[in-house]
C-alpha cells in the first residue's frame, strides 16, 4: 500500500500535473537570474526590500527557491526524489546560488562573493527544512 505522498506523487506524474509544482521553481529561478543580470539591481527594488540588507535578501531569496524545489521534488519527481526532497531542495538551491555568483562575475559592476553562497545555503536549508517541519506539524 502506498502512503499518501507516494500516491499523490504518482498521480501527478502519471497525469502530467507536474507544472503546478515545477513552474514556481522555474519562475523564481528566472527572477533571480534577471535580478542578477542587472548592473545596479538596487535601482529597481523598493527601498523596503533594500533595507533588509544583501545577506538577508540572499537568505530569503534562496529560502523561497528551496521551498518551491522541495514541493516539486516531494510531489512531482518520483518516489525516490520524494523521499529525499529536503536534501535535493537544499542541494539544488545552493547549487543554483553558486552558479548565480559565477554569472555575476560576467555582469558589469557586479562581483561574486562566497558569503552570498553561504547565505544562499543557509536560506535554502531553513526554507526546505522549515517547510517540511511545518508540513509535519500540520499533519501533511
């Protein structure tokens, strides 16, 4: 007998209903890429967001990406991925953060920073683990 998560996961992949899970991942990653492509992203962001600081923004940004990745791996990537969804979400989000820093090396007036990757990893860990904990707490 399948548990609830496996049943939902198999039903989603069988019916092709993976887009509701993967589209937010692609959209959020695209937004991160767009902002990283800007030479002066602070000019296009509201001051309220800038007041949080660069490190906090990285943590929040990649925490959200990690939540989206967790949902996608948990519900729309097969039984093996569902079992390791937290780990896969953290690794995927942190890996994307690393490639984002490499990308910034080629953007005028931007530079890659190891501290940003560290904050990406912390945000990704808090995001995925926190989302899973909340799901267990709510009984999902």
